[in-house]
C-alpha cells in the first residue's frame, strides 16, 4: 500500500466501516433461510457466509467500475476530496438506522444515494452521468426485485411439480442438503455484487487524490474490501435474519433452496453487467415469490409493505 494523505486514509477507513456494516446488515441474505429452517447452526452458517462473501468479492470488477466512474463524472468532481466522505457518512447512518429497526433495506442504494447527493451538492446535476445512472441503477432498482419475485415463483412451482410424488421425509432430507449449497451460492453472489461497491468508492477516492492515474481497482483495495465485508458478515445481523427467515412466511428447506437459488442467479447476472443492485431487495422478493407459489395468503404482505416503504 503506498503512502497516503491523512484525509484519504480517513476516507478509506470510513469506507471499510461502511463495508463492515454492509456485511452485518446483509449477512441475513445468505443464511436467513438455513438458520430459520434449522438446516445448520447459526455459527456454522455465519462462518460459511463470511468465507464465501470473501471469495465472491474477488469475482470481477464490473460493479466497482460502475460505482467508481459510472455514477458521477470523476473529472467534474476532481476538485472535491471530501465528497466521498460525505457520501459514506450518509450511507453509514442509514445502514445503522435500518439495522436498529430490523428493516431489510438496501446498503447499495444508500451508498449510491449518498454519492449522488454529495455530487449534486458540490457541482449540481451536471456532475451525474445520467445515462449510466438510468441504465445500471434506476432500471435495475425496479427490475431486479421483479426478477427475483418471478424467479422464486417459477422455480418453486417447478420444484413442486417435479417432487410431488416423492416421500415427504426423503424430500425434506434432500432439500436440507441442497439448501446449504443454495446458501453458499447466495453468499458468493452477494460478495460478487456488494463486495465490489466499496472497492469502487475507494478507487474513486484514490483517483481524486491523484494516487492512481485511472479508475482501475488496485489489488490491495480488493483485499481490504473483501476482508471488511467478510468480517461484517461474521458479526451477523440477527434482527434481519429473523425478518427474512420467519416473518415473511413460514419456510421449509425446499422453499429456502428455491429462494436462494433464484435470487443468486439474478445477483450474479447483475454483477456480470456491472449493475449495483440491492441483494436484500432481490432476496426479499424471491422469498415473496416462493411464498406466493404456495398461496398468496401464506405470505405476510404487511411485512412486505414495510420493506417497500
């Protein structure tokens, strides 16, 4: 790691704090279902999620590039070295508030909103790259939860049709094992999207402080950001686990597998195109889709309404 100015070091530290709170806040995405259905112990679930979040954060840099140079124009905001600090503080405060109340909100949108707000405050609306914001933020904001809902619904219906003749005990045993694989896939996909967001923020800060010639993510940035989100995940987010795993509808292993698999596929595809989506919203919507396939009355829509708000 090169010698860095004190203010830049402060920004990097706060960015890593955000990454840590992201791990704490969003750890429920990967492990809520396997904890609520008692497939594995909470301790083992958290350890697994932490390791695979770490692995997932090293898969590509498309999302990091979107955050670093696709939301705001780096050349326009070059004169402000505190804009990243303002963006991070706004996102951290929102994460803490929603974590305290157990609300599965989006750390990703909090970070993007903080960056957009700080850029507008500094240089006005001209600081934004509207084309990328619409294509990779606004549209995925609405389409990814819809994809999660439809994917969860269709996968659950398919599983129900293909397994209805199986012995219930054998089926339950099978999907308890498959659910662990689904949770592992979910943890890795979460890291591939959320793990890259702070990488993009730190890389943008390095560029603004003239520490790197172009917005390309250095290896040490990948390493520290991946580690921070992994440590946050290891700390756990038990209030949100309770909301995701129990309050939406009562799940069995087959439901957990369907929700994890469908949401993971949506997240991986978003990461591949560089769209910084909300993994929380996608997974929540997948759970709603899975529950709706059973019957609409099986879902506690009041909880879903609170998430929408």
